[in-house]
C-alpha cells in the first residue's frame, strides 16, 4: 500500500503512522505527544485556509501545523476502531 501525508489523509478515518520526516527536536516533541511510527491515530479535521490538522491520539485532541502534518506519512486503515483508542 502506498502511504500518504497526514495533511492529505481523509478525515474521520483510522490511520497508522508509517514514517515521520522531521528534525530531532520535532521528532522528540511528536513522540512526547504519542505520535510515533506504528501508532494508530484518527484524523478529525483539516482547518480551512491552511490552518492546522486536528488528530486524536489516546482520546486527546492535538492540533498540528500543516508544515508538520506534511512530514508525517500514514496508511488509511478505515473506520474499524472505536472512537476512543
């Protein structure tokens, strides 16, 4: 399966993080928020006009700037997991 950028992934779908292309500082920051390779997340919204991407990780809602969301590759798994995971 081909992976897509988080910023281009569909909303309200379960996604698996496949790769993060960022510098060491951002990589550590994302990991501290629970965003790491192999983790399942849910994309909630794309805010308009280049605004942030909102995701859910462990029942927490996190807003990521588009420049960071472009550096996270995900695989769409579908909507087979419960709302909070």
